C-alpha cells in the first residue's frame, strides 16, 4: 500500500495544495519522500496529518473517525488521499468531518483529475452524492473483502511508525543504567504487536522490551528446535550451529547497525558482555563501550546526537526484526537530530536497510521532514517536496531541482532558496576583497601592489574566494 497524492483545500496555511508522491517518469508511487521548507510552512504538520490519517481512517475504515482530530481543523477543510494497493486505486475524501471512500480502479488519469477537481470544489458535504458516477464509485468499495483488505490492524503484517523530533520530556536523560523493563513486561507487550508505534524519548523502555522479547522468543524457538524428532540425537554443537544459521541473534544484528556510527566516535556496542535475561524479573544489561580500553559508557553520558540516533535507529530496526511487513509507513521528523555532518551522508541508506523485513523485502513508504541539505541531497529531486510561503501567507509546493548526491551548498541554493550562503562578516570580507582587487589594478607603486596583493591573497585563502 502506498500514498501517491494528497490534495488539500482550505486547511490552515494549505489553501490549495497538491502533494505528489509519484515518479514522474513511471507514475509509480515513491518509496521515500523528503519534505523541506522554511520554519512554519508545515513539514511536521504534514507528518502529524499522515499519522492521524493512518490512526483514524485506515485503522477504522468501516467507521472512520475525524482524520484531523490531532491537529485542530477548519470546518470547510477538504483533504483527498489517493492510495494504491494490490492493483486497486481509491480515494479517501475528508470534508466537514465526513469521510467518503471511492473506488477509482477503472478511472483513467484524465477522469481521475476531473473527479478530484469536482470534489475539491464542492461547497457542501451534501453535494458529494451529486458528483458524476457517485453510486458506482461507492459501490466499488462495497465489494466483498474490499475494505477488509485495506484496513490496518494490530497483530498483523502492518506497521506505522511515527518518530517525532520533540518530546514532552527527554526519557533518554533519565536512564541511569539501562532502560527499565523485564521479561514479564516484554512478553505481555509484544505477544500481539501493535500496528501503531511511537519512536521517541518517551518510548525508549518499549524499545528495550522489544529487545528482551526477541531474545526470549529466540530461546523458546531454540528449545523447540532441539526437541524436534530429527534433532534428538544430534550433538549440542551441531544443533547450535544449525539453529544460528536459521535464526539470527537480534543483539548481533543491532551491533552491526549501531557500530556504523559508533565506530566513528571510537565506541562499539558490547555484544559479548550482554546478559541473556531469562527469569521473569530479569532485565537486559547491554552497554556501549570505548574501543580503546573497554570502558562502559552509560547511555545518558553519550552525546545527544549519538544517543538519539542509536535509540531511534535501534527501535525502528527492532520493530522489523524477524517480521514480515507487507504494509509499512515510517514518518521521521528531523532525522539529523544533533548528529555531526559526517554521520549524515549515508543516513538514508541506513534507514532503507533497517526497514527490510525478514524476507529482505522493503514494503515501507518512508516520509522525512528535514532542514538539512546533506539529508535532502540523498533524495532524487522529484522525491523532495518543497514548501514555501506565498505572499498571502499561504503555502505553495514544488519539487526539487538539484540532482541526487549534489553538493549540499548547491541544494541550499537550488532547493532551499538560499542564494546567499555567507554570513554578514563573510559578505563584508567579500566586498573588501573586491575593493582591494580594484585598488590593485589602479595602484602604480610596486610596494603598494605587493601589500595589496598580500591582503587579497590572505582574504582569498581564508574564505576560498575565486581568484
């Protein structure tokens, strides 16, 4: 399941906006999308709107709730989501607290656009029933099993993860040893996996529970494997070797993910030193350590960026570990979150790797909101959705220009719209640099020429000005 378009009319700063999540060359839905734009244009709001839509509509499709309940709303707001799933196309229309589901799988592109335009121009919710072909559009959603196939559900192969930048309190700083949980809590929480998961400082204990759950589950699977009739007479060493090939250890896999960033800081995840919680009141004891002397570093003593990164990445990875995910959505606000720039260049590759399910499939649509040009450069230009202000304080939307992998400074100029990248002091030195070059041209004295040339060279080297 993928969202291909969102049409918004008369909702706060989004007065007439289309968000297009398709490849312009193929028309296929995008796997990953990056929202960039000025403060206040609504990047985080769109993520919250998507999260609210999944929670209140797709989770309750037979009796959908108000999809803007998490945001507040204008009574006349109209929002249309176009979704593709299993070769079906449908629209979910929100207008005046009412939700309509329309099956458009038989519609060609021009007919779709005409229908969407008609819906966006409705004056009242009662007029929905008057749009052309309304009866057939609604009847198509009443086919046997149609809605059941679309509903997101708990204890299923569906997963929606919302990771916020801000939190009401920073739970990471309260970890004096390791996040608090035990085997009993872990088993009770994850026997029926929830479809909606928040990844934030407020949920770090849930992440730790998930690690404990996976470790305990693997122990049970190993015991069952050893008691199979065909394994009764095998020696222990062979059984361990066979089972390790069949079932990965979550801490070993997590260490590979974490150490990609910890290594640059001289740190590593101490897998060998981790305990295996067995009794119901046991907690997982696993730490990060300095590579040079094996000194344990408490989680609340790690730098803000590294701590936020490993807990966010670790939590998301653990939610996909050894699970089949057929329909996933990942919403990440400010993935850069305190990281030093050299950690950011391969960040999207890490996110795309950790959402692979146990079969190696990526069935997750990823949405990011960022202010960072290094992050934005890791997206194709049509994967970047740029939000900017109109003169009347409404928002306009357009796609990126800079190619994937471009110099972040070029991304700042072409897509972020920052044509002047230097601060006031740098601009002042540039003016001085140009003025000195004029003086050099008009100076006759050899001694003065040497002094001016030296000053030009000093400024030019300091600021990397062109010769």
